[in-house]
C-alpha cells in the first residue's frame, strides 16, 4: 500500500524510501506517490453541485439584488406618484397610454423590486426571490421590445443591464447560492 509522500524535492529522500534503491526506482516511487496523492485529493473534493458558493458570488448576488431593487422601486415609485403630464415629459410613452396602464406598470415595478430583495433578506419564502428575478427578466425583455418598436433605442442599455442582472440573480439564487428558508 502506498502512503502519501510529504517530500517534494527529488534530491531529498531521507526517511521515505530505503537508501539501498537506485535513483530510477526512487523517481518511479515518487511519481506513483504523487499520482496517488493527486487521485486521493481529487476524490476528496466536492463536486460543483455540492460545493458551497464562494464569498464573491454571494456578495455579487446581494449587490445585484440591491441594485435591481433600487432601480425597480425607484421607477415604480416615480411612475405611481408623478402626475401623467410630468411623467410624459420624462418618459414620452407615458403620455400616449392610459393612466391605468402606466400605474399598473408602476405596481409591477414595485412588486419586482420588493420581491427580489425582501424574501431573501427575511428568509421568509426565499424562493419568491427567484420568481421575482424571473419576472424582472421577463419585464425587461418586454421593455426592450417595446422601446425598440417605438424607435427608442437610446433608452435600451438600461434594460439590457437590468436584464443581465436579473438573469444573474435568477441563476445564482436558483442554482448556485439559494437562500435557505427560515426555520420557525
């Protein structure tokens, strides 16, 4: 049975292999021991599915969630509280659709912003964060199509960034770093 060799240098072999063997046998032994050590190390590591997510990933997910929540809640609040004529000066499409439609979009924005951060933060039904991320991503795809169909391409980079962040949070919170629900 081979044991793990702790000596890394090929010139020092004191205490690990009998001095009576020649150097070729020593090199062969050292190579086999290194391969055995590598194989043991590889079998002891966890797979990607069971590995705990890295700190950078968790921080990135929280930062993405906070940024999405800030943008969606801010946009929803502005669309909900600003009179339509003033809102139309900022967003031309708002003056061309009914007030009910604009206020409904505001509520969807607010729900997405709250849903992407609050369930994860409180750990009460954290799977709602994944659903909110999916909803935010779908909303951004619809917004992209809407703005491009109206010839408003200059406003679409924000939609692309929000779409990417929403997909990142969707992937991260559903696959790599899900949040465990609170135990009552």
